[in-house]
C-alpha cells in the first residue's frame, strides 16, 4: 500500500509539473487520493484512459458499467462448452469433492458486483458481474478449515490456464465466479459458462471457461 501511495504522489507531482490534463481522470486528479491510496475515478471516465493503470490503484465507485458490445476480449474466444458434459469440479482439501451442473450453480445464492477488468495497454472493461461466491462452493464440498489458497483452472485442453488466489480474496468475494455480465448470460467469447472475476488483478488472471477449483494449503 505504501508503494502505491508513493507512486501516486510521484505521478501527481509529475502531472502538475508538465500540466498533464488530457482526460476527466486527470482533471480530477487533485482530489483523487482515497483513504486506501487509490485514485478515485470520476463519473464519465473514459475506459481508454485506464489501460496504463493497475486496477488495484483505482477506486471505481463513481463509474457506471459500459455496454457489453463495447467490451474488449482477452485470450481464447472461440472455445465451445456443452452443458450436457460440463461440470464444475470442486477438489483438493475438501471432505466431499463435488461436480456441480450449471443449473446447480445458478441456483446457489448469487452475488453482484461492478468490477473493472484491465488488459494492460490495450483496453479496459467495467461491467456488472453476477455469479457465485467461491466460499459458497467450498462450503458445498465441506472444505477444510486450513485452506490458504484456491487454484482455478480453465478451459480444458491445450489452451488451459491455471491461476492461484489467496484465501483472503476468496473470503471477501473480491474473487468469484461469474455466469452473467450486465444482466446477460456470459457470452461465449467472455468465458461461458463460468469465468473468474478478480478485483485488483489484471485481466489475464481472470480465467475463462472455468471447469475446476481446488482448495489448497501452501
């Protein structure tokens, strides 16, 4: 956190010195340091102005979701999943390993969050994501109490990716699994049927086409 504050202060000093005012983000810059050391983005901030930032340095409370048609796409976009065969596997340090159908997942209590995705230097999306808490999924499988991390995998096949998240981000739901965005079923190119939504992480950590989560102690 201290390093973020130092970066922000250095940036503000530089911006002031050169008269750097090229977007609503920087015209608002005098009052952008939040208590947590984040830049508070004003309503109407252009997504293009955010691609050079790390999401953990930004406070998005004033932003509104952008249209889904304006979303950029990261990574694999043409992977196909059949719900007849697909299951979400919950494994690792759990007492009751489970394989849940899509219908079972969407029947669980839902969470809704506005979260920013940044593909560094390329695009930024800000959407309203609906999905399921990974805490809920771990409870379904009677997870052990000593878990320190959760590893998430997707998709199956040659283009599979793996990402591990600390348990604190799971417990506070800053990392969860989404099946809808902006009120619509998650489009295929965005990771249907499930994708990671990870606040404060770059978009390449937002695993798409999720098929397995593993509770771990590291």
